[in-house]
C-alpha cells in the first residue's frame, strides 16, 4: 500500500455505529476519515503522558511517591511550592 494505510476491524455497539454513520453521511465524510481524526485526537491527548513515561526514572519515582504517601509521608498541599505551576500564576493563596 503506497499510502501507508492499513486495514483493521472495529467492533462497536450497533447504536454507536449507527450514529457515527449518520454523522458521517450528514458531513459527507467517510468513516475512515472520522476514525482517523479520532485517532489523531487520541494520540494528541496522550502525547504528554508518553513524554513523561520516557523520562528515565519517572515511573519509579512516582511509585516511590505513592508508597511514601501510603506510609503516611509526603507533604501537605500547603507545604508545596505551587508558584508558577499554572501559566505563571499561583494556584493556592
């Protein structure tokens, strides 16, 4: 296949498939176009997660943090330095 595309089978509940087909017909689009758009949106939503998982030691550090919290350790939210976390604004007073 020169286009680099491949085929797969999706198993969807009949009601959802019927709705997607209706929308595709209304928008004059193919099901393939709609599912490709959905796949791209799904990938985009998970890019940050994939980037974090690629940081060496990140997953282990998270697991250690969870264990520390379970054991009663960690910090209270009021103890955290939250300056600059959300677009340069303080999240907590």
